C-alpha cells in the first residue's frame, strides 16, 4: 500500500509541483491550500506523513504540527519554510517536528527525508 502524504502549502505552484513529484514517486498525496484546510483534512483522513509550510494563512505550520502530534503522536511531520534560520529550525524541532527543511528545497534531500519518515 502506498504511503499517504498530506501537503499543507499556501503557495499553489510549489504545492502542485511537490504533489506531482511525490505522486510520480508512488505516494498518495492530499493537498491542503493553507493551515486551516490541513487541520480539516487531518480530522478526516489517515496519513503516513505531513509536509507543512511554516507560514500560512488561517493556521500556521505550528498549529498543524501541534494538532498532528496531539492526535497522532507517531505521525511524522516535516516543516518547510522560506523564512527563518537555524534558530527557527531548532524551535520547530523542539516543538516536535521530525525535520525542518529550508526553501529553496533540494528535491533529492527532501525525497530522502520523506522516504526515511515513511519507513
């Protein structure tokens, strides 16, 4: 059975490209257009991984992370952001993120992180 990934990303172009790439790699992908949409989808579905942008309207990546970890403690969450620095990365990890990826994203690096998280 193919792993199921929730992508929470407000930038449509990046979300679509990432979704296409992951589908091409054999993952089942559900896309959320912002944090509130991601929270709703987390309530409705079963996922093997969440990829969430950190800064989004209506609910940020920390809200998605908090909800996921409170309701599905073993669900891996990788936060992605074009903002921040090493301190932001440390903050995300201290809040329970399994990993933190800076934009622009190195696709090979991200795919490796996704494969490890889904195992």
